[in-house]
């Protein structure tokens, strides 16, 4: 038997149990401390949208090229990183899907998963220990800027295979 999940719009409030959404502060969130003009008024800084945290190693920036996923999207693996946060930002102006489960005990079934539809202007940062599916690019193969722990000692990636759960994400309007 298969399970089909529906992606919900990615919002800061709904994603908070898993990490941070990286996007400009909306007008209601702006304060003098988090949004201000810089560069002689030619830019506005939206300050401290997310903060990288790590245990050992150093913060690195990489580019991951994610292959386009076909509709319906079959889920295959969940992973977590115990030694640091991990952030993803689309570099291609493409929307993507985010699948997460709470930190701690591995997800046991599709009931433990939350699925979000991320718009191209939104990045995500997973808190350490948050279970997540690898990148799910829509529309075309896409590059993502990834900010996470590099180097250092210890295993920072644990995975579980969920292929036998037969979980799919069906998109109503497939992206082009």
C-alpha cells in the first residue's frame, strides 16, 4: 500500500519545530535591529535570518546540484546531522520540496513526516538532529548553496531507508 502526502506552503511558524526559513522579514516582523539600510542607502540588510551552529569542524559553503524529481515524487531516505545545522538556498530560482521529521527518534512511518512547498525565494536551515529528506528539486536540475559543518571529527550524517514505506508526494500543478 502506498501513501500520498500533500505539501503545505513553507512558513516560518509551521517550520519552526525543524529549523529556520531563510527569507526577508515581512513588514510586520521588521524592527530597527533586524532590518536596516546599508551601503549608503543602496541596500537593505535583513539581519540574522538564521544562525549556523556546529560542534567541531568549521562552517563551509558548498553547491549541491540536485536532479529534478518527477511527479509523483517517491521518498527514499531520511537523514540527520547531529553535529551542526544545515542550510539550503536555491540558486536557480526554482521551487522545491522539503520533507522533515522532528529531531530525536527516527521517523517510524509517513505519519511522522511534514512536507513543505518552498518557493524559490525561500531557503531552509535544519536544526541539528532534525530528520530530513535529501533535496527534492522541481522543474529542472538545480543548484543549491549549502551552508553546513565541514571537516572535524565524528560522523555527521546518519540515514534510514524509507523506500519500503511507499510514500509519494503528488503535486497538483507540476512545475516546469
